[in-house]
């Protein structure tokens, strides 16, 4: 066995110390076992232990390994004593199966600049906090890479998940290849590959993923490049799928500025999927009026900012999350396939997804025709009975015939959506919002754009929708007060970010208080304009 490929300095009697951080389903245990098997086959002492995280996305399992050559044990005259937990600053190799887990390894002090090789995949599996954030809660991956350049002796970062998927395997195999290609362990490539073959499971796919990881690590630059976090503009196709949608596409290209084409096409796709072609046409009719208003107030010199903002926010507002939409999404074949893929189910395995559903009385009333829904909301007897029956929620298995049919029939109610109470409530709110934008644009174009973007706060259904609607109402109150002020637009933008900062709305109330105290004239801008 050659030891010339290793970049880890071996000290007499001191084991090689390795920490692997992986989430459930990523094969961290398999990777640790492969390393142990390879070391033992070469005549080394090897030990692995694991410390599980609290849950899959609140902490990865840490697999800790120590490897010691047999010659070192013989020199000591007794079997070695190997540790069961990593010590901060005393780890030679840290392997992270996801980028933020590399960040957590650095936070724990496992990565040392004078010693540690850090190998991490650049892909992301978003944490619960990132997904549940009111605004864009996704952490900046380049901050982790910047920290890794400082914290590690050597940092290697590339998309090992993509390599595994390309090979039809899992990330443990491409990670194993990256370890081999990095030269971090004193074993030849053949020893790594023989270990995979000896496992006897998914050998060909694992070897393909191993080779991709090996080549990426062997050719890795001294410092990884930053990750491109920009979001490309929505694609505008040359041709649509049908003559009817082609007419809408032609209308977008003919009547609207090029800078808004991508967002308008994305809006049309969303609304056709949400409702139907007529609904998408209604969206474009509304956008015609916005585009004309934008042109009237200098949109061509402002890069058509108002048209672009409204193309985005109006499409989202018109595709609100109601019970019908939720039922539709939960019964789509593409969703069942995605779940099966995520859990790695085989073709002959059954997968049952358990959903927790807790519709409030308001959601039930919102699904009914407007008149009946309002009556039920105001009925203390029947409305109270329904509320008591639903207040504890339900756990629903959408893969069973009973619940699938129930949700599928509910999703089919979208043909009646325009007559429902929820639709009337949503469109009353949309009309008020559009009126504010229209009233503001003649006096303050930038403020009108910010009012348009404030609509991003309104989202979800049930309690989430109620809370976000309350914050949106507070921002509209602030917009009324700010109209006519010199710094109205940046102030409203700052308030919007405060509204997205926390679930309880504390930051918004603090900022609102400062804004209100800072206004010299408490009379609202709309009232001054009317006077």
C-alpha cells in the first residue's frame, strides 16, 4: 500500500481523525462503513461511532472515525485506545454531505486552519427555518465558502449530489470518490473501488458516482469559486402549446415592454394552471391598464419598473392559496412521484403520505358560494358546530382511496371558484391594492412600485393568511401616511423588510412607530391630495 497520495501528516501513534456530517437518506453510515472496511482490509485499526441529530433538518448525524496503522499499534505494544467523539481543533478530515452542514462543522470548531481538509457538497437541502421564513430566508452559500477558506487548511466544494444523481446513485458514493481524489487518506484508488465492489449493492452505479467525485476532487482548484445565486429571468418561448395560448403569448410580445415579457409569461402559466385560460386573459386585461398607466407616468425612463412589479405580484395575488388549490396540489400525480423519489421508494413499494390538515371555519365558508358562506360564518349554531368539529385538525393519508377521492373531488370545485366567498374577498382586496397603486403613481412613481411589492406579504391560507393580511394592512396604512413625503419609497421598503423579519410582527411595529413619530403632518397623503 502506498502512502504518497495522502496530504495528511501521520504522527507516530496518532490516528487519522475523520468527521462525516450527513442527513437521513444521504448514506452517511454507508460512507463511514466503507472507510472502516477499507482501512481494516489494509491492516489498520479502525473505529466509527455516530451521534444523531435532533431531526433531519435541525442537525445532521455526525459519524466520527479514527484510523491507526497496525504498525503503530505494534510499536506501542498494546491495542490502541481510540476516541468516540471528535474534539474541536483535532480533526484531520471533515466531510459534509450538504453545504450548511459544512458551516455547522465550522461552528462546532471541528475545522482547523492548520490541519483540516474540508470536503463539502455545494448543493442545498433547505432547513425548516429557511422554508418557513416570511421573506427570502435562504442562507447565503457564499458566506459558508468564505468561512471555509479561512477556517480550513484545504477546502473542496462542488455539487456531489448532482454527480450522484447523474450516476443513478446516492451522494455517499460521490463523497467517497471525492475523498479518494483529494488525497486526504493514504490509500490507493483501487482500494476505494474494491471496497465498493465488496459491498455488493448498487455496485455499478456507485462506481460511476465514485469516478465523478474522484475526478472533480483531483481537478479541484486551490480555492473553490463562488456559487452563482442569481435567478435567471423566466423564459419566453417562441411558440405556445395551443392556438389559444399562442394568442396570449403574441399579445404579450406585441403590447408590453420586453423587460416584462418573462414575468408576464410566468404569470400566464401560473394562472392557467390555477384556474383556466379565461382567468389568465383577465390577468392580461388588468395588466394592459397597468402598462398604460406606467407609460403615462414615465415608465419607459424607469425601465418599466411598475409594469414588472405588478406582473409579478398580481399573478401571485390572483392565484391565492384556497382549500381548492391545496387539494389540487396534494392529489397531483407529479407530487406522488416527487415524494417517492425523495424517499427512494422502489417500484414495488407502497408509499403513504400523511398530511396534517387544519382548515378553520373561515376556509370552509370560503369554499362555499358567497351567500351561503357568509350565512354560515354568521351562524352561531351551525357555524359553531362546524368549528368545534374541525378545530383539532385531521391527519389524512392522501394515498388511500377514501381521502384521495375526497380531495380530488374538492379540487374539481375550481370550476365554481369565481362564485365562492373566498374569491370575492380576495378580489375585493386586490381592487383596493390596485387603487392605491393607481392613486400613488401620479404623485410618486417609486412609492407606487413599492406599494406593488408590498403585496408579497399576503400568502398562504388559514392562520398564515390572516397574519400576513394584517401586516399588509399595516403597510397600506403606512403608504397612505407616507404619500407626499420625500423619502416615502425607501421608508415603505424598509417597513416591508421589517414586516418580513419575524413571525410576531415586532420589528414592523417598532419601525411603524418611528415612521409615525417622524412624520411632521399626521394627515394621510391621500387626504392631502383630496383636499
